[in-house]
């Protein structure tokens, strides 16, 4: 009798667990759609040169969907364009921690350091960029980084 009672409880719990899993998948899909919308809004604000507003949209997109770190990169870019270098540096570092092999974060961080007159950090970040940049189509950026290192 005890076996049937335990089996009955198992049957009662399984449908709830399955529906909860389906609900979680549906919520994740909605979150990704919301994040995508916020990301697109941020890109539109960049075109209007509303960098602080755009940064807020990218921050919201990342908070909504932390599996898409490109939002962090865009947020950092916006802070750099708005000349809020400390926030830009923080966001670029966060992005690099998530995607260490992506050269774009290293280049953005290097540019931010350079614009904020932090030459040593800029040189080190440009060097990190050069180590990570393997895309042939980015040759002009590689040359730019090499030239900046020499000039600094």
C-alpha cells in the first residue's frame, strides 16, 4: 500500500514540475525578445548621439538577458562616447571578463584608456587587442593599434 501512495504523489508532482519547466522556457523566450527590443532601441539612440540614454537601454538588455554580453560592449562604447571614462572602463572590463578572447573589448578599453590619458594601461590594452585579433578583415585596426602603441 505504501508503494502506491508514494507513486501517487510522484504522479501528482510530475505534471507540476513539467509545466513549471515549460513556463520557465516561455519566460526565457520573452526575456530574450525584450532584451532584443531594448538592444535595438539602444542602437537607434546611438544614431541620434544620445549616448547616456543608449547606455541605459543596453544595460537593461543585459540585465534582461545576461547570456548576450554584446550589450555590455555597447554600453561601454556609449559611456566612452559620452566621455564617462570610468564607467566605460568598468563595462569594458566586465565585457572582457565574459568574452576574454574577443578583440573588440580590448580595443575599446585601449581607446578609453588613451582618451583618458592613461598611457600605460592603453598600451597594455592595445597589446591585448593585437594578441586576440585574428580576423583578416580587421587589418586596418591592427595597423592603427600598432601605430598608436609607437606614438604613445
